[in-house]
C-alpha cells in the first residue's frame, strides 16, 4: 500500500525557519518525482515545489523561491522542505504528493503556523 | 502562469441528481508530448485531496463510475451522474502541463 507521511510542522515565529519531512513507503521511491502542495486555512490548494526522482530537476512557486529549499534522500525514502524567512502568509497545511504530472498520492498533511 | 478558472464555485445539488463542474485554462494544456495533464481532485471535509481523474478523462481505480471527466485544449468538465451524500466537499482541477503547476479555485458541492 502506498503511504506518504509528513512531519515537522508546528508553530514558528515570523522570520523563523522550519524543516518538513515526508517519508514514503509502498512504492519504489527513487523512481518517482515528489511535490509539496499547501493549503492555507479555509483556502484552496497551492503547489509549492517539485523535485525529480534523481533530484536533478527542481522547481518552485514564485511565492517561495529563494526562501524554501526542497531536497530528497532516496536511501531514506524521504523528501524534505527547508523553509526560511517564514511569514504569516506561509501558514498552511503542507501536503507531500507523489508524481510529476499525476499527483496521485497525498499525505495527511502537516500544519505550519507562523505567528508571534 | 496558467490560470485555471472553475465554475460554479458553489454547487447545491439534490441527492440523485447530476452535477457538472467546468474548468477552463488560460492556455492550452496539450503538452509537447501530446498528453493533456489535467487532473480532478475531491477533498471531503477534514480530509486530504484525493485524485479522481487524470489526463482529463481517465478515472482512478476505486473511483465510482458516476464520476467522469471530459474536455480538451482549454475547456474541461467533471460530471457526477447521480450525486450521493458522500460526494459532499470541494472539487479542484489542476494542470500539470506547464510550470508552475496551478489549481482552480475549488468548487464546493453541497446537498440541497
């Protein structure tokens, strides 16, 4: 069974940093691209970042470019999102999602709250 | 960026009646490889999104056959042939033919 599990969310002050983790199982992780998608409270879905299966290609939304860094460790079946210079606008549930175009499996999400 | 525009944003439907959601993109979603990467997702209250349809018209495994997707180019539709109580929630279209990936605003389906 395919599973994607996010962790690392929490409360952080404006200007602070947080690192999200996503651990996958039930499929050959090293063969799949992965994404982070977020959803602010009561709002719609926003794609955040993408990383190719080998890590050789990475994309970011303009809203996070220069502040967020996506990475992966295929030996640990994990993908990460390092988030720096956080603002209140980054408050959201962050989902880890499998696939370059398919977005076929989603985790349960981890809540990031940026507040003083 | 490709703008995805859904309509309606609110959809009250009587149980057993059909429902239809439109999704229009600001540019063609035909990828250079010939595929059209348009996904539909359902998000039930308190749950993560779940993919229903991929590449515009392909239903995912386990998705009831009352759900269907159609369309091409810039104009796409999600149809539910007979709405059931478990269909309540938000529905999003998403394009994955261009960077950045973009979602529609979401359509809230509720029972009338």
